[in-house]
């Protein structure tokens, strides 16, 4: 059984009650975040089979993922996956969407 107790000491409750790195943990540099080896697990309210995502409207992930070269994986329940969702050109697009029932490849990169 995995021990996840460190998640409570290494993180603190942040905006929207989402756990985030505690202030005493140094931030990771933008260069490291944009490394092609970084895998991004991205939540959302809805996704489509082309990799478009609807978030909470703040654009936080879109800004964070600008220029990121690593694989972007949308994490959702199957009921959050649609044939199409509204999107804008500045929205970050997922390479793969994973649900409890399936994995949908949204780009050739996900091959």
C-alpha cells in the first residue's frame, strides 16, 4: 500500500481548495516545465475527442501549458468526454484524454 502522507506536508490548500506545493517548496523553473520529458495530467470540466478542453474559465492551464513540449493528458470521467466542445485558438489542446473506460488519442504525438 502506498503512503501518501507527504502530500499533506508538501502541499497546502490553494485556490478553489485544490492542493498545491507549499510555499517552502521551491518552484520548478519554466525551462524544466517545458522539457519534452514532462508529462502533464490536466483536469477539466469537459473534453472532446479532438483534445479540446473546457476548464473553469480562468485560463490558468492554458497559460501554464503555453510552449510546453511534454505530453498533455486530459483526465476525466467518461461522461465528461464529448464529440466536440467549444474552444478558442489560445486554448491548450490535449494529446490524450484518459477516462475510466477509455483512452482517446487526440494527436499523432500520443502514438
